[in-house]
């Protein structure tokens, strides 16, 4: 549940915090959603209260309804974190899930994953 908690904290965080969680060459919105998706898949909803399970399902349903090519801009363009009202809704739903789970609101920690810049022909020193 630790990864779920951190992914919810990241989704509920301000755009500035979300922007700081991943390297600049990544699709930050996509990473935020992927982290949640991976942790959500491991949750046994039957072990949660109805309110907790519904709060998580509401967030997952919103993300699912806003996935695919038609919505790629909100995940691939970092400026969307700041200006797209759908991100405000994601933050609201994530905050609701945190509250339903009874977790304190804290600063999310950076993901410990290693990101490789796939830029070809670029020199890195």
C-alpha cells in the first residue's frame, strides 16, 4: 500500500510538485498516471471499506475515461499539469481517495526508478 499512498500523494500534489518528481525528459503526466495504475492493480479492493474502494475506483474510472490518443496532450505536455482542468479533477479525486483511506497529506517522494533518456545522437556529459 506504500506505493499506492505515494502515487495518490503525487496525483493530489500541486503542479509544481508533480513537475519536480520526474526528470525533465520524461512525460511527467504519463508517469504520474502509470505509477498510480501499477499500484492500483495490486490493491485488493475487497479488503477496503466501500468508501475507500469507491474513491479509488472513481479516480481509476476518470483516468480510464481520459486515456488514449485523444487525450495524449494532457499526459505528454508538462504544461497541462498547470493549465488543464482535467488535472484539477485528478487532484480532487486523488485527494478524496487519500482522505477516504485516512492517510495524512504529505509531500510525495520521488520515484526510485531509473529513467533513461532515449535521445539519439545527443551527447551527455
